[in-house]
C-alpha cells in the first residue's frame, strides 16, 4: 500500500493456513499480508521530513485500473544495490539474492514495467543491473527507525562503499535479529521511498528478513533455494523494485485507493510448479523463485508474472 496500511495480522495468520490448498490458483489473493509502510518523504540527516506524498502536477490518466499522476518514473536501466545489515555470516541469502538482482533485468517479469511511462510517454525499459553490495555491522543497533534506515543508506554512500547513483535503488536487507520499529512484522514486510542525499535524488527500500516472522512475511515455510527467509526476501525485493521504478517519488502510478502496481497483486503468484519441495513460478539465472505478481498496465489491467 502506498499511503495507508489496512491489513491486520489476524487476517494474515488465517490466510496462511490455507496456503497449500487454494493459495496459488491463478487470480486468487491467497495471503493478505501488508508489504508497505505509510510512506514518508525523508530528507537528508538532520533535514529529515515526515510528510505525506504530494500528488504530481500532471493530469491523471487511467483506463487500466491504475492511474498516472504526473510524477517521474525511472525510464533507464535501474541499478540494484544491497546493504547487508546485521549478521549474515555464511547465510546463502547472499548467493540467492545476488543472483536475483543479476537476472531480473531483461526477464519476462520485469518486462511488465514497460507498460508504464512518464508524462512524455517515455516507457520504462526492461533493464536492471546489479550495482554491488556492502555490509553494515549493526552501526545502528538491532532496533531501527525509519530515519535509521535512511542513515544506513547515507553512510554507505558517503563512505564511498556504494556509489551515489540517481538511477539506483538501494535495499537495506536486515538479518533476522534486527527489527524495524515502525511496524515490521506487524503492518508491513518491506517498504520503499526516496530522499535527497548529498544533493542527489536517491531511491531506497527496507526489506526485513522474513525469518523473524515467517507466518507473516513468507508465503511458504520452505523455499525453492532451501532458504525460506532469503527466498521470501526475493519476492519482497521484486515487489519494492517494480514500485520504486514506476512510482519512485510516490506521485506517479497508483490507483484510486493509493495502491501501486505490485500492491494490486500482492501475495498472489499465478501458475506455480514445485522445486526442491517448494513452490516456484520463475527461473532466473539457474535458480527458482516464487515471486509476487505485478500489475500489467495494458488491456484493461491484470496481474501477471510475465509480459
């Protein structure tokens, strides 16, 4: 959700019990789990702001179940950067999620985003590259505020551990012992926003480890790559990535309820198959993933895993 959270954990827990029966049928919303925080526009360091997102100046356009409100979209190749926060040790998440970032660009899944465009009718391209990663050994402890998440991104950029890239989306990936105190595992599993860092427009996202609350933030108790937490994070990263590209400033593409493209298909997966005793719905770089569907902004609009 973009500006509000209306999903309750009780609903989530009940929905989870039915995941192995009807959850993965085409078009069925099987897990009503929240993915998003109430978005706030955060500034740089002491200049932080907590404001509702402003609508764009452009004339809204609609017709496929989601409307354009005039804000920018990311039309060129998007760079994905990871900040591994906390204790990841020898966790296979590094391999699983790096492989995902290296192969999501050019995929039928990310091609869905090419149905979105800016005010000049320039469409998003099916281009994503992996920009690299860095680690952060609990610089802000194990209880993070929204501002602390932003600070982690600022530190990674200002220390030159990661480049300052306006075409990037920076993902703060937290180990299972780290909490995000504004509502992780309670009202959301991940969120995205943006901020001005050293004079540059930076898009970033928080993605918590579902191992902290597997009944809330994972669709299944095992993963196709043998790491339920990391496999769950791949789906959350995909969700926040496609939204960061089509609604980076929270004023571009969303529907009349404030739901962005991936929100409209959250926790639905379409046609699935089994891999390593788990469900999956796509193969990327030799690894299988179960990824939430995205909204196709064409032909009246619909949820899909490819376009």
